């Protein structure tokens, strides 16, 4: 009996069964599927037929195969694209490559210290992180953040962290001290993509790995209601926020700039609005439950090789991160300025709108520091603060009447 892996897709599982039993995939798929609708030619997985063929109870299959889970999972908490899992975790599942649908918060297999990352080219091996323990520690911090903020705010905050890191890595390098985050990115990327091996070891996913610890540190800040209110507040609050994010990036003298600064853009345009949700889910895709496995097309392969050559020349990964689909939802939000070309969208994500072009032309170098003169009025932040205050009052009263609850991490 061959069991499915956790969060494995039905297509992946059936392909492995077909390989193990020497059956054509299409034939096995017909046995375990039924028409999506009466008279439809589109066949989708049927849980009862799969259970009859495999001899595995329906309830057990549903715990593993995400398409037949009932009730359905919160699809917004999962990526929209299946990918390879940790090779050591899936090694006990024979029959071929295991493709799983991971939640947005899963980047590292902490058990085996292997980077999983966002979906990338399927033939790229996952790097082992024995020499980069801070990346494994960042995954644990990410999970703590999830417990504190919830999936929506955590999703937005971590991708915002990647976006900010991408912009800062893409800039012409200033004199970098050992404390500067860009110094750490250089060290990590040299371990993940050794110089001279770019044509074989390069992947955008590994660039995300290099910036992951700082992205999570930034996420803890931009996801915090307290710090969002500081960033949306008066000039003093904005300065306090800037000082804190500069400290987390290893730049204690950081000050937001009116132009070419993604942090200033977030303060100006995003901090006072609700978190951005994933633009699509696996459940809404046309191929959901169908016998299809997406493969890289030639355009994607060509783009990958161009990115590898670009990275080999300058060893900076910021531009590749910014142009990757993984950060797309926070790069162009619902309220972002609409651009005709994607390069304009990337540039706009590091520009502010409070000061227009005429104002910028009249500014001196010192005046080009971004400080919004007044606080932003935000119904979202006001409502979130009210709800947070109510929850804190409830917890205080609960702990006063039941002191043992104080030690329960699920509550506090």
C-alpha cells in the first residue's frame, strides 16, 4: 500500500501509483475520476473511487490529499502553485517526484534543515542549510509571527519584507559595514550560489533564502499594529519607525528618502491600509483537480538563464527578486499606481506620492528625506486597535481568574 504525502496533490499521487504499477497515467486517472459535471469531458479526482483502488480509507486519503479534503482548507493560506517538497521527507514515498501544496508560511524544512522556498524551476535541487543556521531560525521566527498576527497579516508582512530587501539589494552598493544586511546577503549567497557556478546553482529561490532572515525581521515590524500606527502617525512616529527598521537592516543612520526608497513608499502608501491578500488560489485555477502537471516553458527557462548571467556579473540578487512572481501581490497592490510596463511597476514600488514632481525638483539633498507632515487617518488601523484592545482586556481578566492559563502558549 502506497500512502500519499502530506499536502500532496492528487495528480502527483496518481502519477506515482501509475509508475509503481506499470500502468499508463491516463488509464489510472480514468479509474479514479469522474466528470466534473454531467456530460462534461473534464475529469476530476473522485475520492470514493481512489479509496476503492488504493484500499486506503477515504478519511485517511483526505487528510493527505489536499483536493479531496473536507471541509475544504482555507485556500488563501496556501500557495497557488504545487512544488517539490523536502527530498528527505518525501524520500519514503516511492514512485517518482512528490509535488505538494505548501502554506505561505513554509520556506524551510526545520527537521532536515533544507530550504524549500517559493516555487521555482522544478529541476533545481534544494540547498542544505547546515552552514546557514540563521535561515532555519528565521523559519521558526516566521511561525511565531504567524501565531501572533494570523495568516493574512503574516503573508503581507513577509512578502513586504522580501520586497524591501529586494530594492535595497538592487541599489548601487554604498560602503557596507559588517552590520549592514547587504553584507550578510553577500556571505549567504556565496554559500548558496558559489561564484563561478551560477549556470548550475543559480535559482531565484536561493536569492530569497539569502534575504529570508531580514525579511522576517522586517515582517515582525511592518506586521505589528503598534509599528504600523507609528509609521502612519505624525513625523515623530515616522522617525521612530524609520530608526527601528534601520536598526533591523543594520543601518542605524537610515532616513527614508522621497525617491528610490521602498520603505518610504510603504510609509506613504501602504502602512495605513489593510494587508494585501493573495490574488489567486490553487482552488480557483482551471487545472484544480485535473491531471495536469505544469512544466517550465521555454520563456521561463530563457528568463532563468538571463537572470543567471546577470547575477554572475554583479552578484546582487535584488532585481531578480523584484521581478519574481512571488512578490507580485505586494509589488502591485489594489491601490498602487497602474503602469503600462512592468518595469514601471517595480520603480513605482520605491516612490512616494505625497510630494509631487515639482516639489521634488525644488528640494535640496537634505530636504529629500521623506517625512509626511501629518498623520494618516485610517479606519482600518482604528478598528484593528479597538479589536486588539478588547482582546487584551479579555485575556487579562481570564488570567486573573485562571492563573494557570498564564503558562499556556496557545492563549498568551
